[in-house]
């Protein structure tokens, strides 16, 4: 879903947080929660309100893996690719799923329903392999379980 | 009857909520009166969801419970501790649990994490009360005497850091908790935030009173949404109870505490990058000196400690430094919550005094690999830690002993691999991960990691293998000694240990065998 810019909402997000010490990350998280990404308009507004240059705000947004410049699909599946999950065969499971969906890492299905992303550790390493679907965690995912998880939202 | 079901994220990941809901509806259907208490996890993750029932003789466990088991559990009268095929016996007698020294994690998995009365009933806030009685200088002396060293990985003595901040003169000082637990194979911080958050709050409050800080931040990675929620709830409860905010526990100290959420950058687990991130900047590493203890958050004196270090403080203050220092060996005093993960039969959190060997942890406690195949390698200390072959399993778990074998204990993670692992692939992954996560400030890390991936690819493809192996070793030396922080500086550990202990995987002939 494309984001619809709402400058009043964005102003409110900043106003609620500008008194914090180091308000940048809390503002960016709130912007992304509201708009699904960090729109260009938000970067201009944050720069103005926090008395920074657009380059400085852009620098922060582009540094962190979490912040998106365009919205993700309706559902987001994060597959762990770190060592503990690798030791339990996560790479082969992920390759199988991505092949089945015809996607590469970070890509979204053509109907916009599902984005598959890499994540480096969800802290569930004794129940590997792991994934997070729309904020819900799932463990002990063999190839079949992973595929049925993805199919739930497709 | 009280039934305990974990709400720890790892338990939820394997269906704890569904099991809890099934137990509630089955109890209603049968007219059985039950009180469900949602706890943290005991850390025996191969048994999750682990349902526990209070009986006169202790808590009876039922492991790996699925929704389908629920009617059978009621038939077996599990609410009175009746026998069922999923019975584990008394939970505290399970060998994995009985062999531990649970000091820092004493309450984790036992109580409702947001039940302040339950926390206090088990000694909670006795440590802060004693610290307030002792006064700042004595509190710091106690932490020094305990021998506690930073549990994030660097192992710096916590008391000395606190002393530096205590004696620094500034109008504002800060307490910062590093809960950016990014190492694969580690989950101690997450478990504690979800299972016993008041311990962290109490530990940070003791630190604040000891060094004269009035503000604190807990920097939690965004990959831990459950921990963030529990921590925020616990802070609100502590504020209402007068345990945070103005005049903590009626003392002269004020302490405001806030959770801040990271944004998916592994390097922010490095303390100076974390401070930059808290300030709202790119998470780029700062050159040291100045040290954060003197010029930390917003340039002010700051205690930055790992979460486990803070969470250990209440025990030390409550029971005394000697009670803690009695555990351990050499210069590694106390206990370490070792996290056994990956391809292992009994994975989980095992808090134990330093000195146990790596082999005991992997084979006896962990029970060997989950697949039943021979264990081939164990990565100790996260993505920046060395791979140990079984030949080195006699290494005692101790900061110095691991360093002497070109490894590190880091934040206490162990990731077990069976014999299907391709160590050249793991070495390549270490370099690729460093390239992915490098903050870009220093050249050895930013450029070296990418060149490392390329050279390992050449070795595996058989292009001038010998020269390229020499080149990778040389590159590792440059990264080790030329990088600003542990990301570039320690990435050589997994790479060199893989090359040293598993050279056969780097031979071009290994390719067909490794292609599983």
C-alpha cells in the first residue's frame, strides 16, 4: 500500500517527541509505524523541526537497516540468517521458499502481499530455525513449516 | 491450583500462547478451577512450551506440550501433578536445571515478570535497600570486591568503571544499559527482560545511586518486541511504586529510566556506536579516548554496562561481594549465563560458575548435536568469536583460558554445528556479515571485510590457494590491529580459527563434498 503523506500527523509525531533527549530514532520509528516507511517529506520536516540539514537526517535514515524508503508488502516475513539458524539448515529452507515464491531477499510478491527479508538473530537460537511474521515469532521451522507459514498470508 | 506457562518469546515461538488458551478453555469445559500464571522461561528451550504445576513437593513439569496434549493432561489430573507421557518430573530436579548456579537468573521463569510483590518476596529490592544504606563509595567498593567483569564480552571490571564515573565531576551523569544483544546464539538479555525485568531496573538504580546519575536508558534492539513491551510495562509499574522517578524508595536519589529502541544495526552493540545512536545519529564508532566513563552520552560521564552485568548487581548487593566472588576461577569470578544454541539437543540458558569446560557444556549439558551427528565445531562468543574443534573441548570457561586459545567467551553464546558444516562457508559468512554491518568509519573493517569475502571465494575456487590463504591471514592481522572497534577487530577470530582448525574445508577438492 502506498503511503499517503499527512503533514499534520507528521507534525504531531515530532511534537510528541521533540522534548526527548536525542529524539531522532523515536521520531523515525513513529514515522515508519504511521506511514509504513520514511517518506521524503518526513526527512524535510524532521530536518526543519530539529534544526538539522536534510543530509544529516538522510544519513541517519540510510544507516539503519530498519528504516525503509518505500513501504513493504502487506505482510513482512523476516527469516533469520545468522549462525545458530544456519546450523539447523535455515539457508536451504530459505532458498527453497524464495525459489517457490520467485523472490530474492528483500523483495515483495507482485501482488504486494508479502515481503521476505533477512534478519540477523531474533534471540530464539535454541529453537532454530526462526522467523518473524508481522511481529509474531515462530521457531523450529523446517522447510515445510516455513512454507505453510508463508502460505498463511498468501 | 496454579499453572505456570511461559510468555518468553522463544516459548511463544513454539506455541505457548496456543497451549495456554487451550488449557483455559479445557478447564472451563470441565469446570476445573485454575489460576494461570504467565512467567518468563526457565531457559530449557528444548522443553518449551514447558507447563508447570504447583504441587506440595515443588513444581511439576510437562515439557514440549502441544494443544493436542491438553485434554490428555486433564485426564491425567496434571493440575495435581498427575503422571502423563509429557511429564518431566520436578522441574528443579531436571539435571540441566539442577546443575546450575542460578544467581542472576534466580527468578527468571519462576515468577510473573510484572508481579512486583512476587519479585520482592524473592529478595527483590533488598539489594537497593542495602546499597542506600552503604552509600555510594561503599557500594562501588562492593562491586569491585565481587570481581564482576563486563558480561558484554570485553570483560572490563565493572567496579573500576563505576569508580571512574563516581569520581568524575559533572552536573549530569548517565546510566546506559546495552541490551543490543545482536550475537547469534545469545538470548540472556532477552530472557531477563521478558522474565525478570525488575532485576535490571534495580541493578541500574543501584548504579545510578552509586555514581550520582539521575537518568538512564535501556537500548534494546528492535528485533526484541516482546522484551521492549515487558520492559516498558515494568518501568511504569516501578514508577507507580516509587521505585523510579523522584526520591527512589524515599531516598535522596532521583532516577528516570527510559527504553530506547535500536533500528537493526549490529554495530550499535559497540558501546560508543550505541551512544551515538542514542544521541540520534548514525551508529558510528567513536575513537577512544575519551572513554565513555568520562565523556559518554552527550559528552557526560556515563556508565555503559551490558544488561547481564546490571542484572547481577542486585545479587551482589543483597548477598555481599564475597558470596558472588566465591564462584568462579582465576580472574573470572562469579557465574556466567552460558547460552547453548544451534544444532544442539538440549539448548538453553545454563548459568554456571566459571571453570566448567567447553566439552562439558556441549556434550554433557547440551547433550551433543540435535541431529545426532558428531559435533564438528562450536562457535563461542557470537559472530566475532572463534570456532572451536572438539580437540579443544578441554578449554575451561574463563576469560583468560579462552583468550589463550585465540578465542573469546564474549556474551556467553555457544553455537553448535554438526559434521555437515562447511567451515569455509562459515569463514566467508563472518567476513560478509562484517561487511554488511560495518559502520564504515575505519578502513580495515569497511574495505577489509569485502576484500576478505573475495579472497575466500578465490581460495575455495582454487585460484592460487596458497598465496590467497597467506593474503587472508595478512588481511586478518590488519583488521585485528587496525580497526577501531571489535567488529573489524574480532571478525578475524572466526576466519582464522576456521582456517587453522579446519584447513581441509578450504581445499578446492572439498567443494563437491560440501555441496549438500
